[in-house]
């Protein structure tokens, strides 16, 4: 048996198991993600995130959901990954360039007492063209009527490197649903044929022009306490539908994120996300010898 060190971290309750894979890496990360994400028989978390070497950035984020599926991006996860890299790599570089499956993201860390406690991430420009999200419509999917579970919902689709379906609600009833009923609703959206690669779904109550309340169902993980890319997508959708200003606080079940959809003269409107990055504990997981391979294998 071999021991693989890990760090459990969270951003607003969106928790992952982090592994520094600079020398050795899991032979089957998807299987390991399923094993360690189990909250009763494993470490517990929303998935597995690995810190890998990168030729074109300071570090690469490789992410797997709790069901083992590969994810392109995680807003809460990238903040924690940046903190872990800052504190374990030599040089304490800040800001950091992090390579992801949807491009390189710049992360500026907030350092207090020698350690990083929060971060601001340049999440890039939102993708609004339907086919690129991807969604089953060629143009922008804004306040779009979609039949889901026998009822017509008005949805706005946004990609922040991963696909999101934002549903604005008029009251707080969605926040009172028990876990089973919310899961039923969430799965109807996640597996809807309108979204060929499945979708993350945000149910958003606009509380004020600069404050949104959100409950999220993440593809591959189920309900999570927070979703950073989902918070970004929600603000973009709220701006596009006239419900919010370009800078707002998004209230999640696990905490708050500050989201800003900036404008600049170059025409590229980037979304910036600011939030905490918290270490929970460290440990080791036992693996068979053949479950670890060299990073260059």
C-alpha cells in the first residue's frame, strides 16, 4: 500500500479534496474521485481537484466531480487551488496563472499573516452563443421558454467555461424545498436534451439590484453549498435580463461571493469573482501500488 497526501479545502462550503500531483498521480482519477467524495465511506467532498505541472502557466487544475465526470472549471475550486499552490510552491508568486480545461485564469490572492485567505479570479468573458454553451439553440438563450418536467420555465443560458442554466424565481419557495424534491427538480434540468453535455442549474431570487440569492444543482455532484461559476453566470444573466447591476453580492447556502462583470475599452467584458479559500484538514489516503503512476507516464 502507498499513501497519497491530500488537503481538504472549501470555498463557501463548496468542498473538494486536493492532491498535489507533481511527481505521482492517481492512475484512475475518476475512480478515486468517486471513492473519496463519498461523505460516509470516504473523505467527503464535491469532487477531486489535482494540482498538476503546467508548461504554459504556474500550475494546472485537473478537476473531477463526485460522480467521476471531468469538469472544465470550478470557481470556488480554483481559489483554493491557488492558495494551496502559493503556500506549497517556492517563491510565493502572486498573482498566479492557472491553466484549466477552459483556458488560463489569473488569480490574485489576498494574503494575511503570510498565508492566503481569499482570492479574486479573472473568470474571463462569458460565452452567450447557444451552440457554444452548448445548448439546443443557435442564438442567445435569454429569457428563453423551455419545457421542463411538464412546465414551461424561462431560462437564460451562460457558459463560464462550463454550461449554466439560470432560472429566476419570484419568491423563496425553491429555497424551502427539501433535499429530495430539490434533487428531482435539479436532475430534470441537468439531463434535459436541450443541454447535450448536461448543465449546472442556478435558481436565483433577485433581492436587490446589487444582491442575488442562489440555490444550485451541479452536474455530476448534485446540490452543493456554493458554485463560483454559477454565481458568475447568475450575475451575467441578471444583467442581461435587467435584474441587476454589473456588480453584486451573490448569497449562497455556504456564504457570499462578490461578482463583477466589468467593461473595458477592448470590448472584452470579463467577469471577476472574489471569495474565501479555506483549508479544513490534511491527511493521507491509502492506495494500492498500481493506483499511482509517475506524472510523466
